[in-house]
């Protein structure tokens, strides 16, 4: 093998292997676990970063609950025994109060979770 051929292969072979490599995967969104039960969400507040994609993973320990926040486009039903997920990317900084919008008993009106977007 000539020196010129070796130089050509030294450059061409790694480049051709890079062309065959799969494209890099986008980072998976951060997952935030939220549990609903009469008459609270746990955690009661969470902090998100503006522009960061996150997946909210919700579960109910007792009855069907709602999870509603209009400005962030959240309107979910959380059924007991099932996992409900939603992926979102907040675009504006602020404090957003999320409520349970399915009547779940006498303490229902106080069932809130605050989302802070920084």
C-alpha cells in the first residue's frame, strides 16, 4: 500500500464511519412526578425553567381529580390506578396556580399546586 493511499484511507475511512453513525438523540425531557389525593397535590409547588421541556407524570391515590391551568395549556383528568402524562415547554416566566377542577369532596376548593416558571 502506498503512502498516498494510506493517507486517503486515514481521512476517508473515519469520515465514512461517521456518516453511518445514527444521529444524536435529543435529550429526554425531565420527568416531574405529581401525586393527587384528597385534598392535595404532592409536591404542592414545582419550579420549571422557561423554555425547558418537561413531562408531568400524574397519578391519583383515591378518586378522579382534575389538573387545570389555562395559561400553560394544562387540562388533565387523573384517574385512580392510571398514570396521566403531559409534556410541556413553558414560554413565559411567572407563577401559575393549578387547580383540581373535578369535585372530589369538601376540601376540593383548596386543592392547588403552584408552578413557578423562572
